[in-house]
């Protein structure tokens, strides 16, 4: 398992075992990416002085200095300067139920409490850091940062989870706790799991619905905009300062958009030797141009990392291996390239702008939701009175994904969204909508519901991609927009502080105007400019591929799917998803070598281009 996780921690490796009684043998392993206190004093698994508490932990708890001071007042003494010992001491002294909600940062951890012979597993509130579980025969629980480490066990078999693959093909996302592998699940964000002699008990310590306070939203609507902007500026400055905590070099990934550009601007105030990296997509020069403009404006040395169709194709299989699932977007491969370059330059930590669109309503579909509900309220008054309380919020629906160009291709085996997935979204959205009762007009209530709901949908996929592509190159990606106080702040902003008129991300843009060129702050929203049609030719893999085994295709069905892709009857986004699933199935289910799959992909695409 540790060998399969080596890319996540090339700087050290440790194992702690206890023969155990009652609960059975306990084995904790860790591979280390040394960032804070890189000396041997910070090695893991970390054991308490009494020998009865053990921790293996991935991530960073940024408020560790404050927690350390509090623990020292209680008599604790420390031998290291890192956050690992602080996290373990807090868990051991205060107990996980009290300690974990106090942690401000990103983390997935396993804590063994020998006093009660219980294992505690925990994950940060939004799931920035991953934690996966399996329960092989004869084992209480096996856990790891990635499914591939669990699959390295001889008692865990790679079997496709049909409903998860259906969700990916139908909606382009994999959300919730299930993975593409049957028997492997994720520990939910914001949760604790205790495994002891008396069985398992789970506890949700952070939940978006219960944390929403509609009175704060209503009060925020009455506050002057300048007050909300100042509060955001103060919180964000503090968050960036915390996220720069490191004893190794730090960089910022700058796309040239307002989010990452503002991260770079604020980080430059705190870090005199900050460097930056730009994904320079050759098919769209604006990406690199905007990023270089930000670098010149801030006086920071930014490095352009070129990315073209050849880079996408040659890194597609590696990205699939990194993600343990089909790729979400061609930018997955671009993130790999950026992480590779960071690591080659000695960078172990990179700050990014992920989370800002969800926190401050940057996506176009948020506005579509508001317009839809406004039309219903104005055009159908009787329906409007009935709609808010009785009809599930219309998210996610096929029309809401129209912006992304998703539709049902007419090929065999193309699935509908699984009922369980649809129901999960419906229950969550309805609960959020109810929690925001009192926000008027109703379209503003629906708008805010969509914003908060995205924390558990689009953001979930982006965080998965960010962690896995970064760690594939042994680079820790950090997200300053997702600090505890900022999450709380954004959840309770009223509509006008997120969208005012046509301006999306109002609070963020008002703050960024003081630091970033106006042309970049107010540039139209641009997705990472990597075209889906770069995958053209990859559909030839279906002819003797593994996708048919997942979807139940005959040879005739596979030929029909290839023809549909080549004729243009299937949109490029759906072709990309199908080829991505084919690559995943070959790697995960057939256990084909990544180099062989890459070679065949390149050969098929080259043959298609030549034809």
C-alpha cells in the first residue's frame, strides 16, 4: 500500500504496528512529503510520549501555532515545530469530537487511541484531502489516501461500480462517497468514523445545511457593501498568510483569471520570494498573455508552461492513473504539466484559486437558476406560490447543464443519471432551500441555494482533481479561498454581494480591483481553454476495448459507437468522456500497463489524423 502511495510522499516512509487484542492487529503507514519541520522530528506515524496515541495524517492545519499555545497552557510539551504533533496532541488530550472541529485547514487523518483501542478517521469540512475505505474479508477497515493503494492489497479486487460510471457518463461528474470501484468508498467530508471493539460509529461534525444561518444572510443584505468588502479583504489576507506556512519553497499557479491573480497579489505581500506558474495553452494565447500581464503588474517572476494537443494526449493515461477514475476535463492533463514543472524547479507547495467560483457565484448556471425561478414567479403566480415549499429545487437537471453542452448521445448503453444520485442531490438541495426560508424574492433564495449546493458538487470534483494531479508530482496544492472563516463568510453573503447586476463575484472583484489590472478583473468568465475535440481519434479504442465490458456492448454496438463519434452525432464533450472511461477501464479493470495504453492511444489518434 505504501509503495502504491509513494508519489504522495517521496521524502520518508514509516510504519507502526500493534499486535492488538479484541480489536485485532492495527497497522498504520505513512509516506511523507516534508513541508513543515522537514526534520526527522516530524516523521510519521507520530506517537505520543505515553505510547498510547498514534497519528498518520495528510494535509496542513494552519492554525497549529494557536492550538500549540493553547495546549502548552494546559501543560503539553512539544519536541517538533510542525503541525503533526499539535494535531496528535489535541486529539489525544481533547478527544477527536472536540479537537477535529477546531482544525483550520485541509486534512485526512487516522488516529489510534490505544487507551480505548479505537481507530478514528477524519476528513476536513469540504473534503480538500481524500480518504478512502475498504472492508476486505477478515479486516475491520483498510484505508488510504487513494484507491490505488487499497487495490494494491491482494484482498481488494478492482470491480466496476456501474452506477458511478453511469453518473459520470450522464452528468460528467462523480460525486458522493461512491467511487468507480465497488467496495471502495470515500469518507464523507466533515465527518468522523470511529472503529472499535463495539463496532463502527460515524459522526458528522460539519454540515452545510445545519451551519446555514438565514438570519445572518438577511442581516448581510442590510449592511453597506463596503463593510462586506472590507470583511472579505481582511479574512482573505489572513487566509493567504496562513496558507504560505511552509519550510520549503512556495509558488502560485496563475491562470490569468481574477481568482488566482488575486491570490498572487495578496501572497506577494507576505512572501518576498514568491514565484508563479502559468499554463500557456498554445491553442488559446490569451491564457498565457493574461498570466504574464499579472506577473508584470505584480513584479513577480512567472514561468510559462506550454501545453498543446500532444501534451494532452501523452498525459491522458497518466492523469487517469492519478485520478483513479475517468478524467473530468482536458485541463486535468494541464494541471499535471504544471505540477511536474513545479517539482522540477524544487517547488513542493503551490497556491491556487479553486473554490472562488463556488464561494462567490462565478458560474453562469447560478444566474440561469435565478432567471428560471424569476420567470416562474412572474409568469405563473399560482405555481410560484406552490413551488417554493413543495417542488424540489430544479438542480441538477439536464437543462441546467445546457451551458456545458451535455446531452444524451444516441449510442447503446448511454445511461440516465442513477436514481440514487438524483435523489441525493434532491434531498440536499431541498434541505438547503428550506434553510434559506425568508430570503426574498424566491429567485434569490434559489440562487443562494445553488451556490451553497455547488460546494458538494462541482467543487468536489475540482478538489479531487487538484489534490491528485498535484500529488502525482509530489506537490501539495493549497486553496486559500477555502479557509474556515472564509467558507463561513461566503455561505452567509446575500445575493447582491455575490452577483450585482451583471457582475458575478461582486465582493471578490471589488477587492481585486485594488490589486489586479481592471481588464483581468472584469474579463468574461473563461473555462480553461483546452478543446474537447483534441481527443478525436481516441474513439477507435472502442473496437477492441474495455468500455464495451462496462456498458454491455456487443461488437456491433462498439462499431456503432465509433461511427457515431466520427460522424459528429456525439458532441466532443461526450466523446471525451467515453474515451476517458475506456482508458480507465483498460488500466483499472484489465490491468494494462500505462505505457502500452498511452502508445495505443497515440497510435490510434495519429492514424485518425493521417486519414
